[in-house]
C-alpha cells in the first residue's frame, strides 16, 4: 500500500483503485455522527511532494482533490470521518471513502496538528485476521484483489480498532 493511496482514503484522493482493503457495498459509518477534525486547506505528507486540497462540504463530508504541479486540481473525492477509540485507548477516527464500487475504510488520528493515517491491506495476514475475527468476509476475486468485505458498522469499527493496534501509520500529513 503506497503512502499516496493511504492519503487518498483519508483525504479522498481516490484516483487509485484500492485492490486490497476493508470495504463495503453500503456506507457503514454514520453521517449524522460525522467528525470534522481537519481544517480546510492544502495538506502534504512529510517527505512527499504530492499535495491535496481538503474542504468540508455542507453535507458533512470532506472533499479532497489532488493539487497537481502548476495548481491544476484533480478529481474530487468524498470522505467521511466518525470518531472512535483505537486499540490501546487512543482517540481517533474511522475513515470511509466513497468509491465507484461502494466504500473503503481506514483509521486516522491527529497529534498536534499532524494527521496520521493507516490503511488496512487484506493481503497482510494480520489485517485479514482482524477483519475476519470481527465478522468480515475475505474475498479474493483474483490474485491481485483481496478485499475484506463488511456488512455491519460494529464489525468494521471493531476491525479498524484492532488493526490500529499494529498498523504502520507512516509519516504524518501537515496542513501547509
């Protein structure tokens, strides 16, 4: 899973197709419980030149757009955050990104203005076990596509919380 793909989940830059993820055909987070911890602006991961414009829509969803060199704005994507407690007690967020196929999920937390994001990968046995242990169905459409499919909010939140206990969050994203 590339850092750029992980950002796309948090910041709705879904131009890449996520081939190995936690997903669902319907939204499992609650739009009425939307959390809004991010300020509108342009974000960049430390050590990466890619930039993403983040703005909160009137519907409570974030709109995220890649900002190309020269200021060209890419396709807008929608992301919803719900507050949750991550494994180990840290306060964080379940992240849902709307895709053409449904929704994909990740976890995030903020620390002193820095946004940390981790995206589960169902190719990884630990990530897959977190999903299956909490009620997901592991689906392998082909050798390149591994999806852990969820049907309930409780299952995806429990799996994301467990996943956060061993996830690699990588370098943070900062508002520039």
